[in-house]
C-alpha cells in the first residue's frame, strides 16, 4: 500500500489548508507515542494518514481503518502532503492517465442501508480472491446480481478493473468484512451464498468465516430453498464446518455433501490443489423457511455528548467487556485543547469493528462512517455513550 519515508521535519508547518488536490482537515498527536494522525479530504472523501516516527526517519502511510478502496486517493494525499519534505524512499507513482476504478460497481457498507437491488435475483460470493468464479457466474447469469465481498483490498481493485475491461454490469464489489456486511442484507433476498476456499485459520479458529452466527445470518438472508455453498480443500475445515452446521445450537438444518465435484470454472488455487491430487469438499446448506424482516432503524449519534478534560482520566487502556460484546479504546490522539480523536475496537468478539470517534466541545461523531447497523454494534454504541458521558 502507498507510503513514503521522509527525514524528520517540523510538523507544525502542516496546517489546515489546501495542498495540491488535498485538503488537510486536522493533525493529532498520539498521547502515548510520538506518532501523529492526519485527517485529509480528497475528492469529497475523508480519511486518515498515519505519520509513524523513529529517530532517523519517519513513515507517512495510509490508515487501515479509514482507507478508501480507490488507492489513487491515498497516493494523491500522501504525495500532496509530502511536497517540500526530504523524501528518502517512496512507492508512490501518480499518473493522471491511470485508468480509474469502475466506481459504479464499487459499494460501501453504508450503501446497503435500505438497499434497492436492480435485479430480482441476487447471489453473494464471500472472499472471491482473483474473482475468476465471480466473473464467470456474472457473465453466464446476466439477469442475476452478484455481490462480491473481499477484505483484501488489492484483490477487490483487480476485480473492479476486470469488470470495467469486460464491461460486466451485474457485479457489485464490497471491500469489507463479509460477516458484517451479511448483517446489513435484507432477509430473504439471496439465492446463493458462495464461500469458496476460505482461509482455514487452523491456528486462529476464531477468525474463520464459517461460524454459528454466520450460518444464522446466511439462513436469514437466503430465500427459502436458497443455498449456502462451502467449497474447501482443507479436511479439518470440512469437518469443522459439519460440526458447526450440525451443532447443538442449530435446531434445524438441511445438508448435502459432495467430494471432488468438478465446476465449470476452476480458480488458479483450485487448479494447484488438483495438480497435487488434493481432495475438494463441498457442503451445501439449504434455507428451509422464510425469515422475519430485519429492523435497521439504529441511531449511532452521540446526542449532546461532547469532549471534556475528565474523559482522558476515565478512558481505560483495557478492553471493557459486556455480555456478548465489548469495546476497547486503543489510542487517544490530541487534536487541540478542545478536541480529541479516539481509536477503538467495538462489537462482537468474533467480528469486531475498528472505528474512530471525533470529540470536541461542540459535538461527537464517528469519523469516516458509523459502525455497521447490527444489533450487537448498537448495544455496544449505547454502552460507549454511557461511558463517554462524563
């Protein structure tokens, strides 16, 4: 991802101003280190840059939490902010002739609030990687909308370019955690949910996509007789998924299992496994009932909560645990004597979100975007409001 290394400089020279095509909104100092966070705006998109300091050189890079999918905006901001600085190393090359991303097919998590799909039939692919299966399905099913969800940004960018080059009109790309996006989808809205070759995470099973909660959300989102389709080369993951789909907490389920089934399209990773003569396992879970409509009427505002000096004394560095969810204030950045920026992790234990909260003496809000509108996130937000109301 874009970054530059520069010689140390006087950061007080960076003021709220316009630098080339970038508007510098604010600077903030980490209260527990020498690092700084810089708020910027490029082409009406607001995000953060991270200035990480060491003795001999400083690193100016993107902030992972707020980064836009269009990396050219990040490159533009870093390039503009660094004008006049002594650059030691850079991986940024800004070319005005560079092909733009197919932005009309790029969707954010916020777009799924009260979403109206352009086609009656909808399918989801979770973690599409190179996008070979996703593109094949969209080309061969032009009357169905395919929503590709990929947390790996370069993969999402690559497929967006392919969509534009191939002139495919029935794909949406979302660069986000699929477990959270699924909670934003309307009930009974999808025909298929594909999960092909997810990372097994044998050493960190809590990071696996497949879980009891993922199954519950999938069954809610799928239409009656719609299918969740898992495909994996991992023997351990296969048995883990069966244990999950048939677990004690699952009252009713319908499974179908296949081994070494051939598909019309083979990804380069699957081709590699086949050359190694590895077995491929398919597990299909069919939705047997229609689900109740999901209520998304959650308010993530902070009402009259504003910054007070006593907040700094109250905030704990340790996670604050509740029944089924938590919040953890990881960093505090001082913007001015009357404003701070809080970096925190919040929500459920198995699919938390990272966010920033801006607080000054007039207002408080989530910088960039509010949390995903889930019941768990809303419960956490209410606890955060109580906590910050000093």
